[in-house]
C-alpha cells in the first residue's frame, strides 16, 4: 500500500500486551468534549463558541485516575488568520466571572499561544463548574472567551468515568464519601513490535481469479454484514464502483497482511486491512477500514476532521507476531481553527511500543 498520509505525532509501540480492565471513552456536548483512556486519565477540552470564531481558544483539563488527583489545566489561544503581531501577545490576564486572577505564563510567541494555569486559576474554574462560569483571557488588544456550554455535562462524565460521583473529590456531584473506591490508574498498554517487510510481495488485480477468491474472504470478515463494505471506488469515468487492487505483505508466524482501498471522500480515504494465513485460504481477520499506511509492522490511520486540517483522528495497530494490537486512538480536539494539525492529544488508547 502506498503511503497516503504521514503521521508526525506519538511514537509507535510493541507487545507483551495484556487485556486491560479500563476501556477508553469519548463524549462531547456543545462546546466541550472529553476523552478518557485505558490508563484512567481523562482530558476535557472547552472551546470558544461560534460568535467568537475569529479568536479561537481552548482550555484543557487533565486528571489522572486514583485518589486525591489534582486537575491540571492548559490553554491555547490563537487567531483565525494566524497573523497577530508579537507585541500584542503579552501581558494576558485570566478572568473567571469578571475576577482578574493574574497573568498567564506563555510558552513562546508563536500562535497558538500555549501555557498552563496556576493552581488558583484552576481552582477558580472548578469552583464555578456548575454555575455557568465566564472564562476569559485578555490583554489591552485582544480577548479570548471559553464557552461554558457543555462544561458541566463533560466534567460530570469525568467524575462518572473515574467513579468519583458522591465523593469528596468529585468536580460536579460532590459527596461525603472518601475516594477509597475510585477508579485506580492502569499502566499504558505495553506492546512488543515485530518488524516486517515494508513492501508488498504480491499485488492482485481485480480481474484475476485469485483476486476474486481472496476478495470474497476479506468481505466475509466484515463486522457488519448489513452494510456495503469496501465494494470499490467510484471514479469520474465509471458508472459503478471499481474494485481496487489487493496488496499482500509478509508478516511473521506464517501470516500475511492484505490491504485494499475501501473508500474515498472529499479529503480523506481509507484502506481496509486484514490478516490472513500465508496459504491465502481460511478466514480473514479484519483489522480496520481507515488505514492510511502500512510500514514494517505498523498500520497507521490519519483522518482529517475537515478540509483545512485543524482537527485530526489518529490510530495505530502494531504487529506483535500473533495479531495487530491497537496501540493508539487519539483525537486532536474539535475543529475550531486553533492550529493546523490541532492542539491537543485526547486519547482513548495509550501504549508503549518496545
């Protein structure tokens, strides 16, 4: 399979993989969203509303699982035209409900402006989590507002996932219970990567008999038989879907990887990927239909949330000698014009590849 998109984020991972008890989740409501990963860590992000689209802004609240874990806050402030002069990006103060909580520390002068809130600034936000707070960053020249719409629902989801509802450590529904029974953190999934060849050893064309037999096997592995699945790509000179070539890569342990282009949209496309016995007989094992690249034992996927590329979904699967283990499931945050490539890493799966 040709390299379609390159992924610059996050390192790849290897497999002593053990099943984990924590399953990552994601949830969004109005201008806020949250992702909680297989480690138990939750990240909640809030953004500007559409009325403030020329001044993109976001705040990220991160909390690890376990008792007495603090909430840490980061921010990103930008300009839709990415053209603010550096001398107008200084002395930015942070306000909650009109109260000036002091300046914020900025890391550099490139847009988006990134930094962290101090403890008193974080506490001011959390104390108002149920009261529709007005959250503002501003200096003499510019103002950035974080919408409160959806904040309470998203922080309640964080409490629920981390089993803090009714405890003294809850952010929204506090209670008197201690945190003895809250969700405990898990280590990142550990996966040992087995390197494979990077180039296909065989490419099958749609009109060949071998292609048709293998294609039937791949389609039979569809996880939802009621849906049309990887039937071909509609071209400009075609009245119907045109089947795409199948590329086969040698793995290890007498297995091969089969890939074929499954779909194409306005600014994304996705390859299907399956594992087969090297005899090319028997049942296929489906991996994904959103692959962008396969390289030496790593299937990767990078998909834009919209054409300008300010938001991306990224996934990876690593060959551990027996199967492809998913080692990444990450979203860069809502499509809000903060920066090319997005600004956050909102994880549902975190892993270490050896």
